[in-house]
C-alpha cells in the first residue's frame, strides 16, 4: 500500500492504529478524527509497472504515479545497465557458487566410491 497525501504518493507504512482495515477504508480516511493526523491521507494498492530486467540490468530510481481512475498507485523503476564492476562481481559470485557445488558433489562421489569399494 502506498500513501497519498496532498496528491503526492510516497512509500510510507500504514500507521499501527490503521493496520487491519479493509483497503476500501484506507482509500479515503476523511472519516478519521483529524487529531490522528491522517484524515487527509489515503493508502492505495500498488501496481508494479516496471519493465522486466534483461541480462546485466538492474533497477534504478522509482517513480510513483497516482492512478485515480483505478484507485491505485503505479510504481515504475528505471532499468539501467550494470557497471562492469557489478558484472564482474556477479560473475565471481556465480563462479564461487558453481565451485562450491562441484566440491560438494566431489565429496559425495568420493563417499559413494568408498562405500562401493567396501562392499567388494
């Protein structure tokens, strides 16, 4: 849920005293006591409108757009290319995971070969 106040959408959690209310109740809080400080706020559901990531892409800055017609907030994140440093770090992490898997399989194979040899 995304907070809307003064026609501006922001990522802000629902206050504890409103948690559990139905989305319909959160869509317009003008019914609340002004002393609570939320009577001019709304919390609308989020719809992710971000493009899918391709290889070596990451999400960048987020834009929140109020869709008043559908009473929701569309979030879209910019897609940016990874830096060479990020690509290298990702490749190193994948290589380390692959090597760890190979090492684990080698240990299992050795244990199975030892068991087989003990049976002869």
